[in-house]
């Protein structure tokens, strides 16, 4: 996808079969990779289906290739679907102990401050992230509420924004604006709509031409009616205002996402704008593998070998990759 001279390439997301919002952005001056990670998770009391592990493998390969070509790696927050864990986890991340250092080696790193406006879990993860990469990166900068200039490209980070509701136990995230020659692209992960009115006003003030935003987790029972209404209202305003709105991530973990989004889609159409998923921005079909996991287990039953692995202890699965031979034949 081209936005003027800014090239935007979605690499991984729920609409592409995995948990992520990883996006590669290239201007004539720089190549920047946003939130370079991908993950899976248990759902419906089922481990990810073999097709999800295949999607994870393919998405991770794309992310690693893009990271190698990028000048800058940008991290909005320290959840593992946004930054690699830095330890061995073959269950949900396909991560190794060494890969994070290898990925970040020689890069400029613009990342969420791990000391302020951060919850205890992310502070701990951010501490180990800094410890892992600080000796191999070109430089690491706390990006909260700062701007960076790379020749004619300007990269501006938001103040810390709530990961969902105000005072969310999940902490804070950063949104990022990339500007080049009058074109404005914004990456706003995990704001969940946004729910918070101040986050909505911040986005509207920035006025991007294209916005990738993390949608609300309507699949969660704890996501309240008040939060759903706030997210609905925000997305309707954004769809009426922003020429291209890309909504993905948490929202796409629910099979009813399109019904829920109908008022938003109508508002966009009325304004002459468009609303897309990450897959649609890539010119691909939506592939909601997590949301449709139960169906895949019924229509494409995994092998006995895979089921034996799935029923093993978590400790075993963390150290031993899922057997996927049947998908590679």
C-alpha cells in the first residue's frame, strides 16, 4: 500500500491468522518496523490449530526478513505479540533465547520508556528487553512524547496512551505518526477502539491520512457494555474523518466482528472513506484462524501426533515445537 511516498506493508495480524499488528513502513529516507513480533494463545480450551502454527511460522519469517532490512525497530509496549520474548517458547511464540539480540543487532530502537507510565509486568519485561539489546543496538531511545527527524521524514510518538480503558491494568502504549512530503501515516496499537476519549482526541488532532488502530476485544466477557459503546463511538468518528481506517488485532478474535462494525462501515461509506482490515490492506482475504479455531478442529482434525503434543504439559510444549509434518507434505 502506497500513501504518497510512504510504503505501508502489514506483515502479521489477526486477520492474517495470528496475534500481532506488525507493520513495515518505508519512506525515501528510512525503513521502520513497528512492533516486530507475533504470537498465538490458547482459546476455547484448545491449543492453536496446526494451521495457526503454520501462519505463525510464515508471519515470523516475514517479520525477520523485514527486520533485517529495517533501519529502525519501534516497540509500542512490551506484550509478546508486539516484541519478541527473549527466551525459549515453542508453544505460542516460536521464540529462542538468542533471536531478540539477533533481530535488534545494529538497529536504531525507538521504544516505550520502561521506567514511567508502565505497569509492573511490562516494567519487568522492558527491563529485560533493555538488558538484552542495549549492547548490540546502534542506539536505544525512550520514545514517549518525542519526535525524531530522519532527513525529510519525521517520526512522532504520542504520550503514553491507556491500553484500553483509563487506568487499565494492562498499562500504556505509544502511537506513532510517520510524516513525509505531506503524507501522514499513524500506527496506534492496543488502544482498543480507542475506548478513552482523550486518545480519540489525540488521533483526531494528529489527523492522519491512514490509521492502523487496534480494535476492541469484544470477545472478552469482562469487556463491559460501556467500553463497547465508547469503542463503537470512537470508531464511528474515526471512520467519518480519516480517509483510510485499518481496524484489526483484538477485534478480529471474534467471528461477529463485521456485524459489530456495521455502523462504523456505514459511517465510512457515507463520508466517502474506507475501513479495512490488515489483510484487506494487503490485498488478501481475511483469515480469522483464532476466531474459527473450533471449526478448524472439526473440519481439519489434527493428527494423533499433534493431539498427543497438545495434551502434554505446558512445560513440555514450551520446549518442544508442535509436530506439523502433515502440513508440510
